C-alpha cells in the first residue's frame, strides 16, 4: 500500500498556505509578479562596463 506522501501527486502550480482566490493569495501573486518582472527587466538590461582606476603609488 503506498504511503500518503507517495499517493499525492505534486501539482505543477504555485501553492500558498492561504486559500485560492483569497485576498491574501491575490496579494502574494501580485508581489510575485512584481518581483519576477523586476528580475526579468534587470536581466534584459545591457550590462555596463566597469572601469577600474588604479591609484598611483605614493
């Protein structure tokens, strides 16, 4: 007989501790979308060249 953890199939969707459709879940999803968009925007920006200036010896 399979154990309880083996009988449950893992869902491919995000799961929160609050019920689906609740105001708390909607806030969490909004925050997730904002953070994901910010990260994607950051990754899409061209990288700036870093110039290192050496200090002259005294």
